[in-house]
């Protein structure tokens, strides 16, 4: 029954076919607020160390911290966020505030009315505690620090739009076979397996992201990527696509020549698109 439904979806797909943010390199920045990438466990509470790197004297700072889906800011019994100023770099009294905003981010403010600056040029300035849901799938997730402002003693400000880092969630990975089809005008690689001009079952994780790399042959471009009949081509960035593949899935990949002839449906590579391509797919599915 499952194979019948799968086959029907693939045939429907044929009939209707006409047609991952990177981490910020802190070493390139002179002044920044940042959090180092780290590994966390699902169902745990984690204390994030927020650090400041500076080549000038910094008096105040502020930023918004954005967490991936499935992670949240920990709060005490009265609803206050568990965020604290670290005393090791203080030279005098400072006011420190942290509050969750309407967009889900945590706004952090630290300032001094008496012009006390932070000591040192690199190190922790505060900590923020977060909760990792127990149902977060294993994988690497991007978190972002945005709207960073560092105020110097001269009252001038250093502004940074965004600093990204990774929170990698550990856990058992569930492996599932993916039916992957690719035409002869390019190739697709996932988990070390390369598929071109073929239909092949490849193993991927069903509870963690997998990255697909598409390589067109010379004179061709990627034309279409469909997962379970849904067109996900728009999600491909620089010929790379990262997503979580559900169990019992199939992916169809097609490339287009520079002449604009459109994606190839000639799955058996005989030079024609006809009933033999359907039979080829039927036989492949029934025997795999």
C-alpha cells in the first residue's frame, strides 16, 4: 500500500512538471559582542557566555539575541529572564537590564551614568540562560546577535548589524532511505553519495537536517528540486540545500541547458520522454 501511494505521488509529479547563515568570523572584527558556537543537549538548560571584543574603551553596550526555534530564554519564578552581568571586567557600577521583546528576541542593555569603562580587550561581560526543548531534532542551528551597539567614552558608537553562531543539538539520528532521482545534466551529492543520471535510494536522517549539493554539468544550471512533489527550488542557495527529510520521501532533481530546453524527464536516458520512463520508475520502485 505504501509503495502504491509513493508511486502515485511520483507519477503525479511527472504529469504536472512542465517545467544552510554562516557563523561570523570574529577574528575579522575589532569590536564586537559575540557568543562562541557550542554543543547543547535536547531537554537541557544552558548558560551562554556573552563576550565582548574591543580595541577601544567601551562604556556601554546593547544588543538583541535571537534563538532558533525550539529554544527559549529561561525565566525565574517571577518571570524575570535569567541574565546576569559578569563582574570580572567591571571598573565601576553599571546598570544591566534584559527583557524579552515582541519579536521573541532578548534585548540586553548595559550602561554607566558615571562613564565607567570595561577593563581588558576580550572576555565575558554577561551570561544568558536558555532552555532547549526536549523535542528539538539533532542538528546545527544558527542563533543571531543583532542590533549591536558599543558606546565609547567619547559617546560615539560602534554599530554591528549581526553576529551569528551555532548551537549544535546532540541526540540519536534516525536514518531513513530517500528515493533520489537526478537527470544526466548534473549531479546531486548528499552524505558522500553522488547521484547522476540515475534513481537511487540514499540514506539520510529523518530527524536532523541533511545538506544536498547540486553540481550542474558545463553549460547547464539547476532547474528544479522537488521533495515529495513540493517544489523547493527557491530554497536552494549557491546550489546547496539544507533541510530535514521526512521518512518515506522522494526527491526529483532536474537541470536545464543554457538553451532553455527545460528540466529533463527522460529518467531512463533513451532520448525520449514517454511511457518507458514511467515503466522505468515503476520497476525501480517495486524492486527497491
